C-alpha cells in the first residue's frame, strides 16, 4: 500500500539524501515538504529543498516554508556540520520553482485534516513546525496516521551537547509538545542512526554511475565525512535521516520498544536531553515506539540500491 508522506525537514546533507530516497521509493507518494530552521536557515533550507527536487526532476512536489526560529531557545544552525549553504561542497543551480505561499504549519494542518488517518508525517529536523501545527489545530493529533521522528539520544552520547542530539536540542520545547501530544510516534534516535555509516566504499560504488545525482551525493557527503572524521573520529558519515524515512516502508530494519519518553527542559548541561523510562519508574504509559536496534548494512544496501536504480532511470 502506498504511503502518503509529508517530509518536515531542515535540508541539510542527510535531509537531502532522505528526499532522494523518498523519490526513489515506489512505496512512497511524497505529498509535500515543510521546511524548518535547523541545519541551515529556513530560507536556505527552502532553497535547498527546491534545488534537490529540481535535480531529481521532481519539481511538481510543493515546498512550504515553515518556522524561522525555535519556540523559546535562541536560534542554532549547523554550518560546521553541513556547510555554509547546508549541502556541503555541493553547488546546485538556483531553483526555477518557488515555494508555496502557505506557511509550513498551515500546510501540515490542511493536509492532515483533509485526509484523516492517511498522512504519514516524517520529521527529520527540529519539531517547531509540528508543535505550531498542534497548537493551532489540536485535532491533527487524532487525524494523522503516524509520525516518524529522527531525534534524541537515549543510551547514546549527544552530538550537540554531551547529552543532547541536535534536533531536540535546537527546539526542546517543540519536542516536548510533540512527544506529549498523543500522536502515534516512532522515534529514531542516535542509538540506531549512528550505526548507519555511509562509507567511502559506498560512495565509490555510487560514483560508478556518472550522473548529476551521484555527483551531488559525492560533493555533499565529502564535507560531511570530513566533519565526522575531525570531530567524531568516524570514518565515513552518519546518515540519520534516510534511515528514519526508510522505516516508513521497511520497519523490519529496526527493533523497537514501547517506552515513556520525555525531553529535559530544565536548562544547563541536560537541556534537550531525551530520556526513556526503561524501568517504568514514573508509572506513566508509553508515549512512543523507540528504535533501539538496527541492521545497518541492510539499510545501507537498501539506500545504495535505491540510489543506483533511481539515478539510472534518468540515463
């Protein structure tokens, strides 16, 4: 059965790869992209989303510009991780298509409410757009089919502070709203995404195909690999967001546990820390399904095969 997906994203190198994977996956019908601040500004992220769609000959998919700032926290962008333009060393032509005039949160509301229990929401950036949509129209909680969120570090070290993962640290108050909304959530934390490393051998395999898409992947991920090597001593780069997207149609890539999960808003070193109540100490019911185990090379093979087939379809 086809999944009708909205991608809420902050493009972003691995976000861009997730967009390409969505376009390359016959199980998915991409209904639109809502862009949020995060890896780059909302303005730059919107340009990136439009440019990647044009690159992939998918300019018919609408893009909506969302929130520019977190709900409470000061803005935090990630040029050291994703480059000044958000897509590493890649250079894409300025998009010929324009974003829609409707705001990202309004698009989420309209699409979910017009198709009850049919829309899968995949959130791979800070959760500001989704939190705003919930505040504006609480009924989306019961009308969305399912929500997949890339965020948090449960038993894993943080990648932005010692405890916090980037997406939840950037807007922990938005994450708190979404986590406690009652939406049917599957969370993909760093516990699993940091096992999914895109290696230089993987890139070289894709580069056997001479294509603007493989060149884009190479130029974008080369910057990402340099960051991971310098700051985290990882050979290759972690592609968090494509894994989250893949779980919408291939959930067997991960093992899950139903848990009560919360995000720390108390400030200090623990700000944005996402934690789970494994021993039911709070006596609160589970509010999401958390991916805690993964078959990383199965996922990577899926990603590589989809990119190869997708790229060759333009030949």
